[in-house]
C-alpha cells in the first residue's frame, strides 16, 4: 500500500469518526422524547417538519428520516412560500449544490452536487452528473433544466452516487421533481404575483374526480418580465470595422430592463383507479420560453478581446446585438402500477420528451469575437419496468430500463472582428442505453438492516458531424486560427458498467438511525459537444467512475426535532472536464485524470416554540467540502496548472437557514413570516482555478410575509436579496454573469 492509499484510508476513518462523534454529541444534547409511531403528515405530526416529508428516493414511499442517505427534500408549500420557479431556485435552497450558467446564460445551466458536475458539458448532448428526473422520467439533456417549476408536489435532492436505482450519469446525485396528482375531491388554486422590473406571474391548477374511477388535474403557468440588466449598445466601437470587406460593428441602441422572461407552460394529468386495484396515470406537458437571453457583463480593468468596458456597473453591458431565446418543449409519461399479489407490485413507466432550443449569445463586449447562435433539438424515449415486494421481512426490487435519445445541434460562431469569418458546426448524436438492476433490504435483526444492490448498464453512442468555415466575406483569416478546419467525423462509443451500493444501518431506538455505506457511480462515456476544430476533439471520452464512502446518522422526534449528519469521501477516476490542451486552442472536453472529494453534510430542524397563538421553527443546513485534483493528464505545463486544484463549482462552505413564524390572529386569520438566508464561500468556475474564474463569497437574505384565511384566500409580500448583494453566477476571464439585485414583490392566492 503506497502513501497516497494510506492517507486516503486514514481520511476515510477520520470522516467516519467525525460523523459518529457528532451523532453521540447531538444525541446526548437532544431532549428526551418517547418513541412514536405517528404516520408521517398525520394528526400527530408537527407542523412544517422536514422529517414528515414522504420521499420515493428508494423507489418506494419512505419517511425522509428513515432513508439511510443524505437527502434534502422540499414540499410544494415550501417551494411556494419561497418563490422557487426554476432549478436555480432549488439550488439556492440546498447546501452543497451549485449552479453555473455557461455560454448560454440562464438558458444553459449545469448543476454540481458536493463538487461533482461543475465541469459538465453545457451543450445538449452532454449528460449532467446530477441526474434530473421529472415525474420518474430521466432527462437525458441539460436542455430540460429550462423547464419551469409549477404545481409541484415536492422536490428531492439525493446527494452522492445513485448507481443502483438511478443508473448512469448520477455520480453527483439525483434531483427528483414530482408534480401534483389529482385527488377525488375538487380542489385547486390560483396565484397572481407582481414583482420588481415589471415581473408578472400567474399560476393556477384545478383537479378532481370526473367519474367514480377517473380523476384529472390541469395546471397552467404564465410569466413575463423581470429583466434587470441595462444594455448600452455598441459604445465606442459602433460603426468601426476591423477588416476591410467585413460589415461595421452595428449599434442596436440602449435597452433597459433586459433579460425579461416570456414563459407559458401547461400540464394535464389523468388518473384511472382500475377495477384490478391498479392505477394508470397519464401526464402531458408543454412549455414555451421566448424570453430575452441575459448577456454577460465585461469586468472593468480586464481586456476582453480588445474591448475595455468604460464602467464597472454589474448590471450594464455592451453588445452589438440583444440576444433572444426560443425554447419549446413537450412530452409526457404513462405510469402503470398494478399489485400482482398481496406482496408483489409491478410498476411500468413510459416516457417521451422533445425539446427545441434556439439561443443567441455574445461575449460581454460589442466586438464580434465569439458571438453565437445555438440551434438544438433533443428527442428521447424511455421505459422502466420493475417488480417490488417483500419476502417475509426482506424488501426487494428488480427492474429493467431502456432509453434512446437523439440530439441534433448546430452552432454558428461569429468571428467577424477577429478572423473575418463565421464558422458553422453541425452535429448529430444518438445514444442507446440498457440496464438491469436489483436491490434487497434485509433486516438481519430488529436493529440492524443491510441494503445491497447492483446495476448493469450497456451504453452505445454515435457522434457524427462537421465544422466548416463559412467564409461569408471571402477574406477569411480562419486558416491561421483553425488550421484543421474543415473537420468531418463519424465516431462511435460503447461501454458498460456494473455499479452498486452496500449500506448497513442501525436503529438503536425509534428516533435514531445510524448508517454507513460504500457505493459506486458511473458517468457514461460520450463526446465533446462544444465546437470541434480538429478530428482528435471528436474522439470518444472514457466513462467517469466514482467510489463513494459515507457514514452518518439521523435523529427524528415526535416533538418536531430533526437532525442529520453525513460524512463522505469520493474517489473519482477518468474525470471528464474541459481544459486547454495546447496554446491558442479552445477548451476541449477530455478525460483529465483523478480527483478526491470529501466533507460533511449537516441538517437540522426544530420548533423553537409552539403554542396556541405562536409558533417558530428553524430549518438549517450546511456542507463543508474539500476537493482536489490528484492526477492530471496533459503537458507538463497543464499538469503544473491543474494538479492540486479545486474542482469547478465546489465551494468549501455552503449553508442555508430559514425561520418561519406563525401568528394566529383569530377569526380564522394567520400571519406567517419567513426569513431565509443562503451563504456560499468562494468557488472557481473553471478547472485551472485562475483568478479570473473565481466567484467571491456571498450571502443572500430574503423576507416574506403572508396573511392567510381559513376561507382559502391569502395575500403576500416579499423582498429577495435583502441587502442588495452583488454576486456572480458565473465568471470566466473578462466575463461575469451576475445574479439579480434586490427584488420586491407581492400577490394574492386563492385555494379551494
């Protein structure tokens, strides 16, 4: 055993010891309560208690506090009260999770969990390390991260590799979004909201029984406005020409309030309770986003390809055009659940989704050095079938999974002011993935339970396309910048993997669960979806693999106290990431080497007081994280620049907290005050950790008040980013993408 292995084993032992020590200390400090068998969410359940959320992380319903893994779960009410309307909002509520909006701005996002995923591909053929599932359907492309949040039942964020039940591309974790199903009784709501920068949002849903056995629900969302950036046009470069024979830099004039949303979304659900005792559920949706694409701001004092922005206002930008976006998606799922015997249930899920995205973008300055148009289309079909049941005390699940997806994407790159040309890339990727999986949960005693599972995956992909110099002006300088263009390629990739997880849990009393696990995760090989400027760049990537060691505990009491601690250590090999492999070449996505990640997740929730008139509840969480590149493949200069670096989007400290105070006013009136806070330490957004990719530490605060009546109506008002903090979502060289300034808003809601 070499010194590195000894150090790694020692570190794993320290993490397990730290988790165990925290468990002993916290259990010793917690108030004593009698054991309780109260049903989650039942009459005896404490209000607003996190542990009462029922999750389906194990492909079956379980209380959050009973699942031996690190999970953050958010109810529909929680999401509503904090104004969460997209994945960025969920990220802001979850410690240890970070989001980066790359070249596509807010229309092109990647998510990292515990430092994994920050180097994911921003193009539509790239799979996220954090697998996104919506209504039990896996989303193959990050294009679907643009889907809006509305009429949501709950969101579950599973941290760490989920290779057994969720399969490939879940090395960082899983995000489950479950939308609301119809019930037997007629119910619904409508919400109208007005916010800063002329932002409007109308959301509503209605559902109930159509016949004795069939119920339905329809939900709709309409949102527009909210842009907070101010465009200054082309500035001093307006009307200039770099190369004789190319058009001058146009000046589109000034625009205020740039970045407006223009979203329409619909969802319909039919639920049939069958005479056989089974349930058949059909969901169909569509969405359209025709908003204004937020453009990056050029940072003063840094030369951005010849352009120096004359001011350092983070909410202004200069550009020769104002980029738009048009993102349209539709699809649906068919979920069939049928008890076959008293002990065995069959579940089958068919899914289909289609996404079409057109996004314009620019580089934070008026010079046309890398303006681009993305034209993307994604089509996917999936099937999952599983049997679940129990054999005496043993719970088990076995299943099969298949998914096909096809991605067509074309990019026009405008190099008019640096190379007197435009370059077009036109690619197609097809992928077929097949898997079989199984998991067994065996209570070997009344206190000890062993859970084990395996999954075999077979993955095939084909990537074909071309990159050509369009030379629209007849004077292209591209030969000196892109000597290998034109490029034509047609490549294939085939890999397979066995992933699994083994967990030992111990429940000394009803309120406490202690666990330790070892698991593996697998991110499929594939292809670099960015612009290919040489045949080598189109070669397939090797699969990315992670070994995960975790240990932790959960405490849950009938009085509303909840706490969890989870220590983790990841050993990652064949890391897929963007890097510059040679001078004067663009970033290329390759396998760059090995890395380790380790840290601790903490969550706590407790009622500070609760009486007939007042209640005050605290929910808080945090993640301590360290990551390090331990082996790097490349030139000596590249090794020196990257070895020992943090992984992208892996902040060392993140934390969230919220205080919810409820005041009974009498006459059926209740006033709820919610104060929430989010802290995030500095992080690098690029692999090489250069200073110009560093996003500084920031903290955000929000305040919301709502007056509600037991008659179903409520009025609310809020302020977000209370201190008007200037913070960046992304930073790369001279470009930064800034988050929203202080926002005010309010609205009315009626539920029936």
